[in-house]
C-alpha cells in the first residue's frame, strides 16, 4: 500500500510517470471513469482553497466520489485522536487526503488505505511540488539545469521544502534562497524561475526571523523575458495583483495544472492505469 507523505516516497521513474500522465490528462480533459467506485476522503484540519478544491475536482472528473470531513463538526472537537479519525476514514474510503498542522513522518498504525499528505505543518506538500515542477516543465521546457530563486518564507514553507527536494532529483538544478531585496536585485537576471511564498504567520513563534521582500514591476524588469514568476498561493502583500498581467506570472496556471497532476497522483496511488 502506497503513501505520499513526502517527495522521498516517489522514485524518479514514478515522478516522470506522474508528470507524463498529467500531460495526457491535460491534453484530453474529458470526464473519465477510471476511478469509478473509488471514494476519496478529504480531511483538512487547516484552511485550504486550491488543494481541497482541486483534489475534489480531480476525483470527480475521474468518476470517483468525495467525502469531505467538516472540521467544525468533526469529533476531533470531542477529543478524538488523529489516528482514530484516519482509521475511520480508512474504513469508509479508498484513499485519504490529509492536511494537518504537525510534521508527520509516518502514519499511525491501522490506516489501511493510501494517504496523501496535503500539507503537514512546515513539513511537506508533495503534490504542490509536483504541480510546481509540472508547470516549470511546461513553461520553461525542462526539469533540469534550472536556476530557481526562492523568495519568501523559506524556513517555514512546506511548498518550498518539497519543491527543493524535487528539484534535487533532477540534474544540475540550483535552488537559491533569497534573504534580502539587495540579493534579489543582484540575482534576478539569472533566474529561470522566481518562486515566491507568503510569510507562514501561523507557524512563526519569533516574528523577528522573517524579512518581507515585495515583488514589483521594477524588479520584474530586471528578470529575463523567459523567466517565470510562481507562487503556490494564497498571497499576501509580497505579490501585488498588478503583476498578474505580466506574461511571466504563472500562478493561476499552477492552479489549473494542480487538477491534472492530482488526477495522475490519485490514479497512481490507486493502481489505476491511464485510459
Ligand atoms: C500552500 C500551503 O498550504 O502550504 N498553499 C497551497 O497548498 N497552495 C501555501 C501557503 O499556505 O502559504
């Protein structure tokens, strides 16, 4: 039985297969029935817009069913353990998508179905990294020899942690962690990818650690015309909406690609071949 708690859970062949299958789904986005009779349970113990919606969409497009646990009414409020919530979802469904606030390196015993980590505190977010790399592959044209600037909360962002791991699986990629605006001004012309993140305010115990760097038109003028500007969203003040019209901004394309990549991940973990 397969888990996807971390990028480490995937072999390089599996990563390439998922990206290739996502391309097939994207080029032929008709409804399918390969996950007919399968049920996915979404358990989100932290807020989510894109991840929860795109997993729901991925599962339903493939003919499957979705159970969504409403955390306002979950028995977690009555003291139920995460292990028991997962064991219950495992009885009622074939796969679980889980977001919760603590780093999780292994699953509790007795959860007999695949679990996809949709964010574990400041740990990992492997399907976000896959959709990020997919978007890079599509927009830049390759997954290797990339110069990637990480601008934002590099210490606490799980999307950054998973994407750095994923980039390390391919040859000659360079991840550069930007700490000051001066450093960004100096490096931006080298970038194939500028990957921004918001301050993870819910995870900061010490507010002094983080220094806000805001992107703006002036900085983007220094970036290459073939660079891309990414953000997993949600954004705060670091990424002004005025940049949405810059052709290099791909963050809503990341959202779109998330559905196809998650379709490929669900099919992979449930052992279904692409039809
Ligand atoms: C991210 C997350 O939850 O880690 N959002 C997402 O899934 N697209 C980014 C964030 O919360 O900052």
